[in-house]
C-alpha cells in the first residue's frame, strides 16, 4: 500500500513538472548597437526598433551584458535607404549579416525598420531559423505583417536645418566673370566674394570684380567701341571710338534663397571705368561709375564645405562724375554679365 502511494506521488510530480519546463524555452538575448544616417530623421529610431522587436517576441531580448550582439545601421545609398544587420558571436566575429533596402520616400524608414524588426525577432524565436546559418532564407522575402498602429512610436521632429546641406555662417568665393561693357565690348575677368548668412533664406555678400577686354584693341574690327565727342586742342570736337580698358569695382549683393538651388539677388556696384581712344590711344579717361541691377542663379552643394554657383546679371550703369570731353554714360547704359565659381563655407 505504501509503495503504491509513493509511486503515485512521484508520477504526479513528474506530470506537473513537465509542462512547466516545456512552457519556458531558452530565450536568446543580444546586445543591441544602433546607428542611423543624419538624413534618416523620419525613422522610428532605436526606441521604436526595440518596441517592435519586443512586440513580436513577447519579451525584451536586449541586455547590456549579453554574450552576443547585433549591430543595426541605416544609411542613404543613392536613391535607396539601406539597413545592414550584423550578428557577432561572443568572440567579436561577424557570424551573419543581412541587408535590406527600399526606395527613399516619406514612409521608407518606417517600412525598413519593420523589416529589420521582423528579421531580428525571427532570429530570436526558438523555432525560427538561426540567422547565423549561411543557408538561412532572407527575411526580406517573408510577407510583412502590419504593425499595430498603437505600437508605433511618435515620429521624431525633423531637424531645424536639413542635415544633407549644413548652413555655413560665412563663405568665401572665387570665380570667372564675363561681361558686356558699356561700350558694347565683351569683357572677361574674375571676381572674389565674402558672404555672411543673415538668416536661413537671406545672405549679404561683398564682392570685388576685375574685368578686361577679351580681345586686344588692335584685333577689333567694324563698329566696336562707342563714338564719343572729344575736345580738340583747338576747341573743336572730334569723333573718336572709345574702348573699355578695364573695370575695377566692388559690389554689395543682398540675396534670397527661397528654394534650393535657386537664388535671387539685388545688386549695387560702384567702381572705376577706364576708357581709351582707338586708334592712336591719345585719349584716356577714368570715370567713377555706379550700377544697379538684379541677379538670378543657382547654387549646388558639392560637399558639406564646397558649393558651385552660376548666375546671370542685368545692370544699369551711371556716371558719377562730370567729364565734358567724354559723353560715355551720359545716360544709364544696360550691361549684362554671367559668372560661375566655387564657394567655401566656414
């Protein structure tokens, strides 16, 4: 009787203990390392990834003292958003690596985070395929279940300054300049500029300009230059063709950056206009002049530091001093110019 009672007690203990041990399988834990591109501001982030993985596995699988770790990196690559998942064993060696990519869009980062969460949860599930096995199927081919709306983390606010084009407070620039002078000639030269940013959409620039004839005076033919009246020693007036020898000036440009890459500016230019009489070269004059005008162009960021610019200008030039012997700039004359160059930000 006692042996039968003892047998029943032992059997009952085994029956009660078996379900308890089977109901709690061994749980794999990992150490999570997460990083994302500065331009991936719409991603749910590390907190959102942890929450989605915990929702799929039913427990928190991440521990700082875990022997294995998983590294998740999200970056932009061309027109795609790419996530790389690397598993490392206790020795620090990469045991497995997965990569997912989706075309860039407003919803791309949330979708990519769901793929990564599903992949890691799949690897942590006891009955799932081991991510470290080379022949494991790519989780990207598994149908993605919809994530419950209530579990999605609140979107993080976009940064005040777009990270893909940092705004520099000051910039130095240099470039080439081509211009049609007040006497109708084509001039070429260079310009240098110092620009300060007053706000995100407004800049103020100080510029130095030096232009010279594109052709030597003796190479000009036909009606080049402007016929101006010049007083002769006898007091009479003689007709003589005037040519621009050089324009040295400074300019202030107030520019508005309303929509990348387009830029619009208002210009005030002041400087000296050196004129020469041809042929013979017996008449030289330096005039103080000023010009008012507008500029339109574009700026394209080549890197975080350098930008390329190109613009066109239309100016109305005025004479600032009396020169009875020369009628140049008696009335405002329209001139046009184009320029291109590089800007370096600091």
